[in-house]
């Protein structure tokens, strides 16, 4: 509990004791005078009112001064002061007390949902260790780190920037980034992410990013900015409150004066002013829209916080709302449903030796960071002399053209061979086929296969359980590989051999054919997925292996690249929206019922307290249920 919450609770306790003392303590033991007893009681009640309500009165006066009076503070102030003016001292103080109790519950609930965000903020390191000229470790501000700097991370310290391990082995705690509690073993040459905690051995890491561009900084930026992107439900409540509050204030004013005036004018009788003013004040207490104004944003905040603790970063509540309506999920293949770890599994129809063909292919791809390039270099297994390669040109969706040792080399798929009018031999093996041609002559092909993620099959199954109507895979890979993967994972539809612009066109086609209310999510990880991520209703990027462009374009980022998290994110969003609608219908329904009863004089101030504070507390308690969604979800893992 924070200091502010403790102070709040102290005020509530002191005020409650004073009310109980005033109402139930036998004051006659102090004096026989009834007037003195009433004076003591009034003093205790007013002292209680001052302790519990001074901040509300101050905010109400400030609102009037700024010409923005129509808010819950104004409603509470005018209704309680009015009740006291009508000598309804106990009811006036009780309204303010119970309102503040409701505010305390709201503060506690927000604090509880903010806890997940606060824990996430702990990933920001306070310092980085670098060696000085004498080999001693010196702590510096992480902002001062540059790419290429070597940092030392001791056990128990946070890793300040992304980098590559150049010395040491260790276990690292990745829970703040991925939501997974199982430590990950790392060793020499492994890439490592900022924000994780080194647990065992000393590591030396060569920085590959600056602190501002590190994974931890980007995560913090995404979460901190999430609350600025409001959902339609939040915007509706904001607009509703702005219109609703002035209307009920005017209605209360009319209720206080029109019926008594009519009675005087038509019946020539007393207007019973105090009775109708009391009804109007009751009407004001009932009308306070706190339950909606507080619980709806709180539900979204709790949903985003609960998701982030599971390694799912949602960039705004508008995306959380849209995610709950997703019925179509479209996947990229490589790096999304597969590991993106390619291995050379065959070399066919080559005239030169396997080693020479691999060397040419590895040299041609040596300037690329694509997984295929890495697999070729790994299979070759020797140091490459990149000075032998010149004039490298990437042919989008087809392959690479380069000059190696003065010879014109084309390396890529069948489309590239056909485009260059090179007679090539088709391969019937399942995998990615890399054809090689030198100076217009076909030299054979290399078969590279990818590995399906062990969680992918369960991910598709769980999506169906979440109510997803159709799963689709789009890939630039050949038809045989795409078909093999889709059949194994039981994906409904698959489209293969697509260029980046073909993926956008296919997404456009799917978007135009679906129902308007059904939303489409695209899941990808590569630079070429960025346009599709932007075009889809919801873009979901793989955060660990995904490119910066994909993460920037996406609306949701999965920090551990686990496709099971897609269904978990959808379940969180669905539960969040279900709670939001429950609160909207419940709060508005109770409000209008009690407003009618209050106007008719059936509802008194105590019923008004329930309609305002009671409904708010129930709505807030309902809202924080979103935080416990991770406990109720039992997603099967491989």
C-alpha cells in the first residue's frame, strides 16, 4: 500500500469513528442538556465531514473557478452540502464517507493493476560496467554506451543493452521480457537481450545497440504510451460523461423548483421546498457517473498490465478492444510458425563438388542476415573472403545476383532461374530450394529445410477454441513446403510463393471478403511483413527474432516468439471486453432505475449511496478480475 493510500485509509478510519461516536455513543453521560448533546453530535459530524471531504470540496471549487464544474466532485459537493443545509447531517456526511471509500477501492485497484507495469519498469538498468585502462570495472550511465562497447555483467545484475556474448556462460532470467519463469542458458556467441537478469556466471557482452534502441527501452516506451491510445468504449464513456453530467445537474435543478412552483401556482398550497430539494440532492448523488468513468479505463489498464506480465505487449486499449473481435488469423511462416532455423539437408544435380557449390552460395549470401544465408555459411563451415564478392543486388522475392571472382552468379528460387532464362532442374524434396547458376550455366541446387516450432500446432488448436473462424498462412516459400507445413499444423488455407506486395494484396482480398464486424490479425516477424502488419486490423509481431520494422509496425508484440501467446492475448482481450460491457450495462441500468425512484421520492439518500458508491465499488472489483486472467487460462504447451 502506498503512502497516499495509507493517508486515505487513515482519513476514512478517523471519519468513521467520529460518525459512529456521534450517532451511537451515549452522550448523556456527559450532559443532561439535549441541546448540548445535539451541538456535540453536530460538531463531531462536521469534523468528520471536514476530514473526509475537504479535498472534494477544494476540487469542486477549483472546477467552478476554471469554468469546468460538471464532474463528480461538483456533484458530491453540492449534494452533501445541500443535505447538511436541510439538516440531514448524518446522510450528508455518510454520502461523502462512502464516496471516499469507493475512491479508496478504486485507488487500490489501480495500484494492483499498475503493479504489473511497475514490475516491468524494473527492467530498466541503473548502470553498466565497463573496464577502464587498468582493467578495473567502472559503473557508467547506460545512456553513454555505444555500439561495439564491451560491458561486464555480474551475477544478479540487469543486462543494460542488447549484445553478443564474447566471454562466459550463465543462466539468465527472462521473465520480465517474455513472461516465462524458466531461466535460459546462454554461452559464447549467443545473442542476449537487455532487461534480462544475469543469474550465475560473469558475462562479457559486446553491445549491438545503444541504450535508447535496446529491447528494454523499446518495451518501456510501448507500455508507457499504451494508455494514450483509447478504445472506442473509453471514448464513448468520456463523451457520455461530458454530456450526461450537465443534463443531470439541470434535471436536478428543475426537479427541485418546478414541482413546488406548480403546486403553489395551481393548488395555492405550500411548495414543500425542502422535500423536493432533498429529492433533487438524492438525484444528484445517484447520477454521479463514477462507476463508468473509473471502471472502464481501469478494465483496459488491467488487461494491458496482465498481458504484459505474460510477455504480450499491447500498444493501446484500442488494439485490445479490436483484438477481442478477431475472427481471422493470418500467419507468416518463417520465424512465426517455424523457428526460422534453416539447415542444409541436401545438394543435388551439381557438377562441381558439394564444398565448392556451398562456398559460392555462401559467398553470394554473405552480405545478408537472412536465416538462409546463415544456414549456408554454417554448412560451409569455413571463413569467407568477402572481398571476392562485388556488385551484390537483391532481387525481391527471388534471390541475389552478384559477381564472385569476376563471374556472374545468380542464386535463388525457380522464379529467378526462369526470369534469367536459365534451364534448371526442379527439386521434389520438401524444403527451400536454392538454385545456383554461374555465367548463365546451371550448377545445381541446395535444399534447405526449416523447423516447425513445437508450440505451433497447439497454437492453432487453441485459436479455434478462442472462436477464431479461419486460420491462413502466407509465405514466399515454395508450394510444396508451404503445403507440408500447413497440413501438419492443420491451418485452414495456405498461399505460397508470394512477394511482399502479393501478401498485401492477399490481405486486401481477405479483408474485402469477410464480414465487416469480424477483424483480421496478421502475425509476422520480418521486414517484408511490416506493410502487411500495418494493413491488417491487428498486427502481431514476434519480438525476440522479429525485425525492428515489424515490431514498429505491429500493434501487439510477443516477446518470446511463442505462437501460443496469440490465443492467450485473444482470451485476455475477450475477457476484458466482457467485463467492460458488464460494467456499462450494470452501471447505467442501476443508475437510471434509481434516478427514476429518486425523482418519485421512493429512493432516499441511502439508496443514492448504493447507486453511486456501491455500484462503483462493484464495478471496480469486477474490473480488476482482468488481472487474474493468466491464472484462469490453461494454455497447453508442447
